[in-house]
C-alpha cells in the first residue's frame, strides 16, 4: 500500500491502494430535490430522462437520508464526511430572529474550516485534477479561491438566482441562459482537458436547481401546467408545482450535458458517477408518501435519492433498500477509488463499496443521527416554535426525535409506520428512554454542545 504525505492544515498520511488506473469521479448534487423529485423515484408527471437512464445503469437506494433537512449543514457533511458536531455547521444562517423566546442557547454556526480534509483535498492529494462548479454555501466567499482552502484546482461559484446569478468569477450571461448551463459546459470542458492530459478527475457539481427563485423557460412551464391541469394536481407551500417540474427538467437537461461528455470521451467504464440531493423538497407532492418537507426532521425533509453508477463494478438496474445517509458518500468515494482514509481524521459514515459491488447485501447494524440546534418561526398565539432544537437518531426500525426546548420526544416504528403518524413516545417509554441514552451517548462522543439555559429568555 502506497502512502502519500498531504497537507490539510496539519500534516497527515493518506493511504492509496495501488490499482491499474484511478477512476474518474463525477459527484452531482441537486438542491431541494426530495425523494419523490425524480421520475425514477416519484410521480409519473415528472420528466427526468437523463437521470432516469443514470438510475437504470447503476444502483438506486430507496432508503437514503440527507445528513440534514436544509442545505448548508447537509453540504458540509457531504464534503467533510462528518456530522454537524464536528463541522460546526448546523443550519443555513446563525439566527432566524426572536432569540429571546428560546429557553435554550444554541451553539454558534460556523464556516467550514479550511483545515478539514474535504473531498477536494483528498482526491487532489491522490493525484487527481479537481474542480467544483455551482453552489458552494459552506463558507464565506471571502475564503475563495477554493483551490487554496478546499483542494480544487478550478472553481466557479454561483447561487442566488438562475438567470441573473452572481458568480465568482463574475460572468455576463447571455439572455435566456441559466447559470447552470454555463457551468455544466465548464465541467464538460474540464473533463476533456483532464482526459487529454491523462489525469483522473474529481468534479463536484453542486447545482442550485431546484432551489428557488422559481425560474424556468416558458416552454417547460407551460408544458407542465397543461400536464398538471389535466391530472388535477396542485402545488403546495405557495409554490407553483409546474415551475418546480420545469426546473427539474432543466436540471436533467444539464446533467445530460455531463453524461453526454462522459460518453463522447469514451470514459464511461472508468468513471464513477454519483447523484443525490442536499435535502427534501419544499413541495409536499415531491417527498414521496412521507411526512414533512424541507426543514423538517420528519422523513419528508430527510429522504433524498441516491444513485451510484460505475459500469462493470456496480450492477445496472440494481436497487438497495439499506438505510444510508449523507456522511456515507465521502468514505464510499474513497473506497471505490482505492484511496485510504486520511489518518487522524474522524469520518462518521460507512463505506458503501461492498453494497455497491455486490460483495455484501447489508451493512453492519448501526445508528445514524442528526444534531439540529435551530429555532425558526415562533408562533406568538401558541407561544411555541414551529421549528425548535431537534436531536434525531435512527436505530433499526425506530426513529427518535428529541426536542430539548420542551423536554419532549417523538418515537416512531418506521417499518410499521413509515409516514410517522403514530407517536409511540408515551406508549413505549422503555424504548424511548433506551434510545435516548444511546442518543446522548453519541452526542457526548462527538463533542456536541449541550443545551444551556438562555438567561435572556422572555417567556
């Protein structure tokens, strides 16, 4: 086994398994696309032919969870392989207002530290040429350029809008062009350059679609409006479903640019492609049959698609029902690529390589977690938060949600009650208490900040 010295803020060792040729890695991340947000996972009225083909040529996971139900902490977990207590990123922004109504003080939200051994750094240290195009969102733009801090040889950062987006470096978009189309082209060009240089590439593609603002071509919007009118389906949460579907179709078009380039370059057999999303959808039509949506720690906010493709290694058209979570992507990409884990750097996820390659049918029993200290939407009439601090643990059939603000719990048997409609917390206190002990043990192990009383609470 070959060892490399790499600098990731502190000197550590990275083990690389010798192999004939290092595979390329294309990691595609959608924004706000829930478990029911693709045709291959969801309603028939969705149109995602390129991603559907990717799904048919690889392995589809049906029990996939995002690390968080909102984008920033979820993305930090994907890039670092660590849960929030280790990244220090728990929510999109530090404050949502009305802090004086919270009984507990929440830990400060941080930026992703440059010392983290991000996927970009690890692949770069293993000899890859690396690039990132799209929505970064895990550190302040003042930390850019990403090549120095997070391991990317080339980067293009954009968010905030689709047609009139701000970007780094700045660009003038032609009328009618989405920024996602522009950076999809940049990624395709980067692939071609890497292949010509005979260098393996790692490309991270965090698209801003299908996050708002709700924007798409009139052609696609009108197409889906007619389709939905015919079916009698309406959107939810004040969003126009036809526009979300149009945005999803545009995302699929842009993913198609990448897939077509992989084919044109003749590198399908040596390219790992991963597709997932950062959290559930904000439209209830697109979260499957699950309770909740984006922002909720019910499964409608947590469940997302996961698709892995690598011809010859991952069986085409295969389906896995094993529960997986966002922190698993990092060790899995290392495992598939033959790259060892950074020494002295704790990873919270599991390597899914045995599942993907057919060498195992299940993972060893484990628990997965979400530490979510966030307060938002205080209801003055009820004197209660819509979203308060939540600690979550999945353990086998069971899911426990702890609400430290109110010293309350919810307990669900997901096998018998996948829609989370039957709270067992008071009916089965023994199970609730046993799981609570396990949850608190994990919080202590990862150094999660404990709730402390807010001396300025006005309630």
